[in-house]
């Protein structure tokens, strides 16, 4: 909640202005009634016309300014709320972005996402429907009490007590009671519908055994219980509303009583008697939105609590306070991994344990291993998407943990297992990698992943929409489009995480071969569990349980007894 409130802080001046304008509107209403009461009382004394002139002007002024102030309040209040909302959205995105991809598991599902959007929106309710009414109530309440006090202190005291009751006890108790009946009603309503549904479904059996009447009596008993609860709820709601109506009446009556005795004692000019009696009636308008505001507050607190959790979520990778710069320049790049050890969370088992790896421009290294061996984790570490606890990983001689994550990711690119294809055209999907790519560059990337022929056969060519999640493409075409995108981005170091995943072996092997071929001038780390085509790699590393169990070229490993030879034989046997 504190994180959320920090979002409101920059808008506090606008919010205050909105509250002031709201107070002016309500205050003008009270002023209107007060001056009107004074005017009528004074007129009853038949004074000279000039004695009433000021009162008449005041009535006109209050009448006009009420509408203007109300308009201003709405304008400024919503403006502040929408600004705060925009700011909160950006901050949430900033907080969530570093969590991706490994820390987002808790927020991934669509239902959660939708709720998250609603949760953020409830900030607007907090500002417009909770803070504003309470702010206005406090300002106007204090003003009204001061006014009454100035005219007659006893009347001020009465109004103060009544207003405090109306603003606190009444909304709080009615809310509590309403919530309790709501909960009780929901349960009994459930029982009733269960009983009715059963009676209908089992009607033939119930009739056959002569048990229908008993069943119906049962349902009637539940219905009677429901009615009793509803009646009780209506009574409490009625009491709440009654109190809300009774309080201003009591305050008016009290003010009238103390006013009359003050007039008798000569402590109050009689023209003010109507004023002190009628002002409380207008002032209680400030209490009318408060029960709803209290209810909204309860809901909004739960929502904003969830938002706060997201804002305060620990980033998976902590960025260095003063990141070092990469040497830059078009020269060759090199990644050096020594004794890499890495785990998820504190105290978990090591997912990578003592991994060594050398990758440099022009070199192609393959990492193989069964599912869960830690291959994707290695990719994440190299892209600075996951932290590492032991050993050293350097990019061009600089330790990765001293680099800004985005700077690292400008050099190292990833083609992930299930790369996202956006619901837009082929061109827009590719231009994500390079905004100003020319048609020729786009076609070149498509040619490299052998997608150009397919695109050229489409009537709309590059401007063909691919549908949500690329549903209008086959799995292979989708994966090839993602590969073309990564090639277009032209990362000097490319990490390909199982680019053939979910594809038939022929397509998978073709994609791997194409990408390896197209990336000849870069450094490539190919993660795969298919071994076909790995003779093109300069080195093959076999991971098992996070450790490197074998390394060498495909030709060496295929004949050396061990995990790789076993995998290779199994793969050959499958064909
Ligand atoms: N975000 C995560 N949080 C906790 N554990 C994870 C996370 N991602 C992967 N793991 C665990 O790390 C191990 C290695 O996973 P991964 O690197 O994805 O393996 P591979 O890509 O080789 O199949 C697995 O045991 C997996 O359960
Ligand atoms: Mg994986």
C-alpha cells in the first residue's frame, strides 16, 4: 500500500485543489441556505431595501459559484486520478519487467492479468470516491462548525458532535452490518438453490416414493430462513438510513433550542436564529457519500495491496549501482564462463554447478542434455535474465554482474523455445528486431530461414496478418519467423534455446541448420536435445544435473563411450 501511496504523492497538489473546490461547492450550498435564511428573517423585519442588498448579492454569488466549483472539482479530481493511474501503470510495468521471464510465474495467467488491470484501476476509485469525499467532508465539516461556533458556540458544539457521528459511526456500523447479512444471505441462497435443483432433478424418484412434500417443506424452511435474514438486513439498513436522516434533524432541533434560549437571553440577534437552525441541514450533505466511500475503501485496500506486492517484488537480477560500459566497437566478442554455479532462490539446489564455457565470434558451441539439465538456465544467465552465485561470467572481459542488463542484451540475443509471435503482420513482427529495416533486409532474413518463398506466395506478402499467437501459421513457420527476427536483430552473440522444440524432427533439423549457417559470422550457442546437425558445431558440451559431463566435437563424442554416445545411438535408433 505504501508503494501505491507514493504514486499519489506527485498529484497531491491537484488532489488538494480538487478537495478545496469540492469544499467550495458544498460550502456555497451551505452559504446559499444560510444567507437565504438570514435574508428571509431580515426581510420579515421590514428594513430599508438597502439593508437587504448585500444578502441578495450573496445569494446570487453562492448560487452561481456552487455549480462552477462542482464542475472544477470534477475536472481537477479526475485529471489528478488519471495522471496517478498512468504513473502507477508505468511503475508496475517497470517493476514487473525485470521479473521476466523467470520471476513472473505468479502473475502469468490471463485471469490474474485481468484482475491486475482492475486492481490498478481501483486507484482511481480511491482518489475520486474515497479520498475526495472524506477530504471535502473534513474541510466543510470544520468550516460549518466554525461558522456555527462564531454565531453561537453551543450550536457549534451540537453540530460538531452530530457531524462526527454521521461521518464515522453511521457509515462504519451500517457497512459492518450490511457485510454480515450479505455473507449470511449468500450462504443460505446457495443452500436454497441446491435444494430446489435437487427437487427438480429428482422429481420422478421423489414422487414415486411419496417424498416430494417433505422435500418441498425442506426448501420452504430454507426460504423462510432466507426471508428472515433479508428482513433483518432491511431493518439494519433502515436503521442506518434512519440515523443518517435523524442526525441532521436532531442537530437542527438542538440548534433551534439553544438558539431560542440565546435569543431570549439577548445573546443572539433574532435574524441569526434561522441561520443556525438551517445550516446543519445543508451541512449533512457532506455525510451522504461517506457510507459508499467506506465500502469502496475496503475493496480498494485489498486491490491496492495486491498492486503493492507487485511493486515491491524483488527483481530476480539486481542491476549494479554503477554499471561498467562494454568496450564497444564492431570488433569480435567473447564470452568466458568459469566455474559457474547458480541456483533459484536461497537455499535451493544448484541448477548449474561448475560450468566452463568459451564462446567467441565465429565459434559455434552446442549444449545438449536431457530436460531439466539446466540448459535454459545457462541461456538466462548469459542474457543476464538470471543471477549466478558462484564462478565468473565475462562478456568482452567484463564480469556480467557489473554490466547493465540491457547493455548485455544488446550484444547477446536469444531465440527462445517458444518465441512470442505478435498478433500483427509479418513485417511488424520482424521490425520489432530492427525498427527501420528495409524490405530488402526483411527479405534477406526470411530467405536465411527459408520463409521467403512462403511469404511471397501470400497475397499480401509481408503485410499479411499472422493472427493471435501466430495461429494462421504452422508451428514451423512460426519458429522460422522468430528465427528470422533474431537474425535481423543482428546480435553479435546468439543463444538459440531449442529452436526446434515442438516441431517434427525434419523441420527442427532444417531450422537449426539454417540458423547455424546464417550465423556464421557471429558467436552462437545452440541449446538442443537433438544431436543431428551438431557436426557443424566447434564444440559440444553435455550437461547433466547442472554439471558438464562431457565435452568435445560431435565426431569425438559420438564414438567415445558415455552420455553423448548413448543419446546419439538412441536418436539414430528412433529414425
Ligand atoms: N524460475 C525457476 N524457478 C525455480 N526453479 C527453476 C526455474 N526455472 C527452472 N528451474 C529448475 O531448474 C532446473 C533446470 O531447468 P532448465 O534450465 O529450464 O532446464 P532445461 O532447459 O535443461 O530443460 C529444473 O530442475 C527446473 O525445475
Ligand atoms: Mg529448457
